[in-house]
């Protein structure tokens, strides 16, 4: 009986233990499920990403033009957030928002576990948030793109979006090179979201490649400063300037007005300031095209620099239309060199109409008009170059002096670089070149030298006198064209002022094109507005690249005249 009582007692105790265990299991699985899940989420194993460093963009001398800097972004897990936390007011003040705005954002995302409160926060703000130690508020390590040159190089370098993906310019063009590979790792985090232990690396983080541009930051600053001053002084709508290394095809400087600061995201809106006008915008170039009209005539073999052209009486009929000289001038009988020197519309028209129609088009096409330069810049325009009818027409005559076609400043700079390189055409590039790339001979080198000499005469005593540089011979051509109206035809009081040229003329190193769009001050001719701008940029380029002066005496340059005198009447 005594043993039986003990058995019963032991059985009751065991039954109570088993019952307690069953109750505990039921309690954990049913009544305390939410609490346990919350505790598990506060201290658990998670897979997190590790940000990748985006490659740096530098100029040709290694100066940074785009660099990524480490920053913290502030985010909240609404499921962990404590709306009644005593530091809530301090958090809202630090983030510069109201408490109502903060709570509204959290409440609207109650079902989510990750919501950004502020991307790329300033270091002092991130540190203040960290010290508040509010449950559910975390910091995330990221990178922010910074552009040391600001608006000066904005159109070339471009910009990224907030996630460091290329959006404009060379940031977009070379995005595959620049972007890195985001890594991942498995970690243990505590209840405040802090990493307690790294268990293992899952994906190695790989940084992006650096890109070295052909641009020289010193020349870029100089060109930007001079262009901005010229656009302002002439009350112009816009402007562009391009400098190309004649021997390599490298873009050494490319600037536009108006510009924008890529470091200020408020300016990264689609208002037109972000587009690189030197690459995307086209215009009718005007008289700067007479250079290639003369080249076309010389390459035909029937004309020399000394060939005489009768431009009297200062106009000529072409079908039902009339070609006339600027300001109704009459230059009379002049040679081909003087046709370029005086920028004679009648002269280049007669030269062009005296040869097969396809010759002019082929010359234009050979130096790059009507096609992309091959630079790879996003959104580059090819311009327009329509092949004229086979018989000589007014369309062909106007093309000879830069109307009825369109070009970009970059295309025009490439064409003049071909001329400066002895007729060799090379692709335009924004990347620094280690060697001189091979090119294609598209202009006879003798003709190329003859025309450079003629253009030197234009600067010495023609319309380009304001393009002179002290100590150097320069060569170039002015251009002034009326702007095309949106409804067709030409605007009476809106012009494009252009100067395209080479420096130094004796052995060209730089091809420079400047364009000022719609100057509204007292002056609007290319000789008045663009030529002085060319002079300032050319002087800076020659100095920065230590090019020795070539103006030792007046015998450095000669115009290659022939003794043969060929008169062109029609």
C-alpha cells in the first residue's frame, strides 16, 4: 500500500511535468508566437550587400573629375520602429522634417521592413542619428558621386543617378567600365540591426575600373572661363567651344554655356542645360565651310591657289535665284586665295559650280560631315548632309558657303583637325591615347598645306584678324549664319557666330572651334564675336602645352601660288 502511494505520487509528478511541457509548447506556438518572431528578427542571421566602389574618372594628367566618396544613408524598419520613443522629436529635427511627416512615412509602409528616410546623409547628420539609438532606425553604407570640377566639366563627364548608375555624358558611355560588382555576406545582427559577427562572404565585392580622359583640366577651365565671359558680354543664348589634338584626335577641352553643377541634384532636371550642345546640337555653319569648298576645287586638279575668279559685279544668278556678296561688295577679279581671304560667296559658288556636283559632297563627307565622329558620346548627332542634284543648282551653290546643311561643333572641329593633320582623318576620342592612332588620308597633303597657308592669310589680314595670338601664326575662317526659324526660312535678327581654326599654323597642334549662339549685343559677326574667343583659347592651349612660338619673321608661312593663271567666269 505504501509503495502504491509512492507510484501514484511519482505518476502525478510526471503527469504534471508532461502537462507543463505540453502547455509550454502550446504557449510558445500559439500565444507567444509574435513575441518570439520579433525576438528572432532582432537577432538573426541575414544576408546583406556590400557596396562596390565606382571607378574614378580623371583628366589626362590624373586630376580627378569624378570620384565616389563613402556616405551613410538613413533608413527605418517600420516593424521595429517605436513611435513613442523619447528621441522622436530629435530625430525629426535632425532629418529636417516634421514629426508628422516622419510618422506618416512610417505608417504608410507598415508592412515593409526597409524604407529610406534620407539618402547620402551628411556625415554630421548620420552621426547624430546614430547617437539617438532609436529602435528601427539604421544606417546603410553607400557611395556618393562627387565632381571636383563642377560645372566646368559637367557636359563632358556627365552625371549618375542617386544609385551611382551612369545617366549622362561619359558616366553613361563608360558605365560598364566604371560600375563595380556589389558583394554580399552572411552576418549575425543584434536587436538594433548592428552586425555582431560576419559568418561568411558570399560574393566578393569588385571595384569599377578607372577611366582616364583625354581632357586637360587646365585647358578645360580656361576654355570654360573664356566662353562664359564671351556669352555674357555678347548677351548670347548659348555657346560651345571644342579643342582637338590634331595628331591624335583627342578632345582636350569641350565646354558649353549654359552649364550646370552635377553636385547639386536639384539642377539635374530635364531643362536643357544637361545636354552637351557641342555634340548634340546642330546648326548651319556658314562661311567656315568655304575652306572645304576651296579644298574640293583644288583637289579637282583644274584649279590652283593662283587661279583667277571673276566675282563681278558682286552677285550672280543661279537659276531663278541670286548669290550675292555680304554687304553687296564687289571684289572683281581675284585669285582663289583671295576668295578665301575675302570670304567671297560668288567666288566659292563659281568654283563649286565649275566642277561635277558630287565633288563638293564627297569632300564634305570625307572629312566627316553627315556622319558621327566616332567619339561614342551618348546622343551624338550626325548632322545633315544631303547629296545635291547632279546638275549645278542653287542648293549646291549655297552648300558651298555653309547653308542647306547642318553640323555640330565637334564635327567641325574634327574636319579642321583633318586639315591640320595634313589631310589625315582620325576618329575623335575622349580617352587618353598612348600612341598616335592610324588614320585615313582623305585630303591631298599638298592641298592641305596650301589651304592652311590661305587660312593663315585670313587671320593675318582678312576677316580673322582678331584671332591672332601674340608670338604665333594661327589659321582659321570666320562664319556668320542666320538661324533657321521653327516655321521655316531664316530669322532676320538671330545669328550664329563661328570661328574654326588651327594653331600654330606652321605645324598645327590644335584644331579649335568656337560657336556663339544668337548674340544680342551690338556685334554678331563671327569676326567680331567668335574670333576673339578663339584667340584667347588658342593662346591658353599653346602656353599650357608648351608649344614654342613660330612667329620668328614674316617668312615662316607662304601661300603656295602657282604661276598658272586660270580665269573662271562661270
